C-alpha cells in the first residue's frame, strides 16, 4: 500500500510539472466584437501580449511588435495585444490609433487575466503554437534580449 501511494505521488508530481498548458479561449472586446483564439487563428503561431496603455515597458515594445507583425506572413503568425489595465474601449481605440498599431488589441476581462495568471501585470508575452499549446511565457520587456527571445521562439515553432 505504501508503494502504491508513493507511485501515485510521483505520477501526480510528474503530471503537474510536465503537463503542457493549452491557451485559454479568449472572449474579449475588440472594439465591439468578440473573438475566440481557437477558431479565429487555427494553424498559426500566436504571440499574445498582455499590455497596459500606461506601461512604459509596454510602450517600449511597440516598435518591435509592429516590426514583428510585418516579419511573418498572416498565414503563419498572428499578434494579439490584450489591454489589461484599462477597461475603456474608447481609450484603447485612441491608444491604438495614436500608436498606429498594425495588430489586434483587445480589452481584457477579469476572467482572461485570471486564466492567464498575469495578475494584471504587464507586459507578458505568451507564445502559442498551432495546436494552441503555450510554448513560452516571457514576463517583462528588455529591448534586444526580449526581441531575440521572442523571435527565436517563433522561428522554432515554424
């Protein structure tokens, strides 16, 4: 009986630490519309960027993210920013226009923030493969280091 419990314990530890996490379905406000990550972006690598419109590091990442969006075809890659600080659609719309974003920005719900376990912190980058499995999570932004880490992770999945 003791051996059984030991083996069960080892199995639970293995399952907990090595189980791959699947990207959660995102139902968030895209300036008035809804989207589902599982249906809208099948067979693409997705970079999900949790951002804050008042976040300095998030704003520093924008030139890189705009360039990244242009670096890959729309058939193979998608970039989705999720605003996790402001809940005002008009503020997010103005921010996207002012920064000339060339990628989708969504208004996060509390449920999405809870599912992705960001605690509202920003920036967070989730790199999701074609099977909707989160392959890499990067917290924070530091120009060249984060840029290289994101690019390398995307290229490995393509």
